[in-house]
């Protein structure tokens, strides 16, 4: 049998084996590029899609879900230790005028009779930051939201300067009451809680944290519980949420009673 006669369409062995090989190749291509991908990937629309997917070509995945916004809005205020220091007399004066609309709740000289926080002598950065947060909604408060709605940034600076300038209520802790609750004086090192006074004054003041002495117990308790539950979430980097979440209920009560104590 010569080579010429072997490779010839008239040779039935040759045509059958070529046809068979071609059929197997086509079957393999179909199985690998079309059938298998279409079984595993239901989202493929056309034959071309399945072939591209099998060959590893990236396709733009259609976005079916809207991008979720962050669940909680936190503060936009950046606080620094020097912020708003050295307020001018004019600024304090303007603040005193604005403050006339705050006296019904926060008291004539920033000392409240009700369960509303005192503002007298509060750290200037703390007041300014809270006003900004009420306005942006970072700290939700139905009551305060309406009073800050029309305050501009300079108005808030003046109000903060005025209230910070008023004399603050000193802490009242008679010696025979002991040192104070452990959670306040020492914190809880095993739960990463520092002594409250290392941020809130007395020992040191971390920019943006408030003077707590003389605040109403109910207010302090509510704030601690709100930080713990996340209902209040305007603290930068979760500083206060991380602490409150780790506090036990009796410790919250004890800290609130300690700071609220007044003669
Ligand atoms: C109708 C009563 C009311 C009036 C008027 C009012 N406040 Fe308040 N204020 C509150 C209450 C209640 C809170 C506590 C908010 C909370 O529980 O979240 C508060 C909280 C605050 C705080 C946060 C204090 C802190 O220690 O975190 C600041 C600052 C403040 N008010 C400033 C003002 C200023 C400035 C005005 C006037 C422009 C004003 N408030 C008018 C009731 C009032
Ligand atoms: C690492 C510093 C730090 C320590 C320690 C700390 N706090 Fe705070 N705390 C903050 C900061 C910062 C804020 C202000 C959050 C904001 O920006 O609104 C705050 C806010 C608060 C408030 C709300 C005050 C107000 O009027 O708005 C209360 C109440 C409070 N802390 C209680 C405590 C108690 C009680 C302890 C001790 C068990 C404590 N904190 C320890 C940093 C601290």
C-alpha cells in the first residue's frame, strides 16, 4: 500500500478515523467550553459567554444590589488639644447673647436644675464638638436638633467659648465617702478601661471628652447606656463605646452616682 493511497478520501479507513477524531475533538470542545461552564455558572447568558468564562476571560459582573450605606453616621469633627483656646472677649460676649435661648433648659449660668447636662465650665472642645454632632445628626437628639439647626460654625464657637468661660461645678467627694468606685479611680485594666479621670479631667483631659463632675446622674447613666448599645455613636474611633460596652450595670450606676454627687 503506497503513501498516496493511504492518505486519500477514497480510503474508508482514513476518512472514518479522521471523522472520528474530529468528532471527538468537537465533543470535547463543546463539553469543556459550553456544557460544563453552563452547568456550574447559571448567570451565563449566551454560548459566547460560556466560552469566554471557560477560557478565563473576565466579564463585568452585573451589579444587582445597591451599595449599602454605612449603618451609622459618626462625627465629622476633628478635635485637637489646642482647639478654640484663647477665645476673645468679643466671642464670649456674642456667645452670652446666643445662650439666652438655651437658658430655659441649661440654666441661666449654664447650671441646669433639670436632668439636662450642665454646660458651665465644660471643656470648650467638648461643647463645640457636641453642637456640631447634633447638627450633623451624628449624635441624634430630638430636643437639641431643633436648637442647633440654625447655628453657624462661628455661632457654635462663640457659644462654646461662653459656656467654657463660666465657672464649672467642682467635684464633691467628702473624704469619709472613700476614694470613689473602683471603676472611676482605677478603671478596669483587664477590660482595657482606663481611669475615667485620665480622659475626663482631674488627671488629664483627652481632647473632646467632657467634664463630668456635677452632671445629673440620670443623664450620665443614659449616656453610658447609649454608648454601650451604640445608640450614641459620635465618639471618635469608638473611644467611649469600647469602654461603656465593657462596663457592668452596677459600675455604670456607681460612676453616675459618683460624678453626680453634689453637696
Ligand atoms: C428644650 C431644652 C433644651 C434647650 C432649649 C437647649 N438644650 Fe442643649 N440639651 C438638652 C438636652 C435634653 C440635652 C441632652 C441630649 C441628649 O440626651 O442626648 C442637651 C445637650 C446639650 C449639649 C451636650 C452636653 C454634653 O455634655 O454632651 C450641649 C453642648 C448643648 N445641649 C448646648 C445647647 C445650646 C448651646 C443651646 C442653645 C442654643 C441648647 N443646648 C438649648 C436640652 C436643651
Ligand atoms: C480613653 C479616654 C476615655 C476614658 C478612659 C473614658 N472616657 Fe468617657 N468619653 C471619652 C470621650 C472622648 C468622650 C466624648 C465622646 C464624644 O465625642 O461625644 C466621652 C464621653 C463620655 C460621656 C458623655 C459625656 C457627655 O456629656 O456627652 C460620659 C457620661 C462618659 N464619657 C463617662 C465615662 C466614664 C464613667 C468613664 C470611666 C469608667 C469614662 N468615660 C472613661 C473618653 C474617655
